C-alpha cells in the first residue's frame, strides 16, 4: 500500500516535472527566437532611432530659425506701425480739410480764373481766413 502511494506520488511528480520542463523548453525556444529577431531587427531599430533623432534635431533647428525670423519681422514692423500711424494722421488732416479745399478751389475756378496769379493767391488766402473764422464761430455755437 505504502509502495503504491509512493509510486503514484513519483508518477505525479514526474508528470509535473515533465510539464514544467516542456514549458521551460517552450519558453527557451521563444526566447531564442526573440533574441534572433532582436539581433536581426536591432540594426533596423538603431537606424530608425538615428533617423528619428536627426529629424527631431532638424525640427528644433528649423523652429529656432523660424523664431529668429519672426522676431526680426516683428521688430521691423514696430517701425512700420509708427510710420503708418503718422501717415493715417496726415491723411485724416487731409480728409478733414477736404470740404474747405473743395470750396476754395471751386471759388478760384468760378470767380478768379481770369485774374493774375498774384491776385488769385491773395484772394485765396483771404477766403481761407474767412472760412477758418466761420468754422471756428460755427463750432463755438455748437
């Protein structure tokens, strides 16, 4: 009886050991295949990693150049803003005086065309003074 039990225990242990041994052999075979794949793909991965690093370095360099260009452009546009502001103010003055200029010009064409240049200049200066006084008085009323 005792011998049969011992024999069954040895058979169970042998089966358990065999299963473990076969599992280990499978794992070793997988590991061997993995190592071979790793060795065969390792140069490919190294090259891909190298290309990736080069691409990232190139993108960082390109981004730095773009930032420098943008800073130069913004710095240059700072002067343009001042220039455009001055031009806009000048155009606003011209626009504000447009009605008066048209009034004086039409008066010169209608009434002073036949007279000499000196007389036209004197009359134009007088009309301009009169218009400024009238506009000033008009604005004071309102």
